[in-house]
C-alpha cells in the first residue's frame, strides 16, 4: 500500500512538472510573438528551474540580459 501511494505521488509530481513546463514554453512563445521582454525573462527562468540541464535556455536568457 505504501509503495503504491509513493508511485502515485511521483506520477502526480511528474504530471505537474510536465504541465508547468508546457505552460512556461507556451508563455515564452507568446512573449516572443508580442516582443515582451519581461515575460520572456520570466518564462525562461521558469523553464530553467524546471529543466536545469538545458543550456540553450540559459543562453537565451543571457542574450536577453546582454541586449
């Protein structure tokens, strides 16, 4: 019973992360479409938190700060 509830909790956590990641990517795409720098930064920060190994996101964030 305990192992089943642990697996269920992990599945819910991974679903939350997947949904949050998809939301952040959609937010970034919308910000790029309307050229909203503040929202782009916020979306990239959320994406980098959810997927810390993605260096392309960090590079995009650095480009925004340097520009």
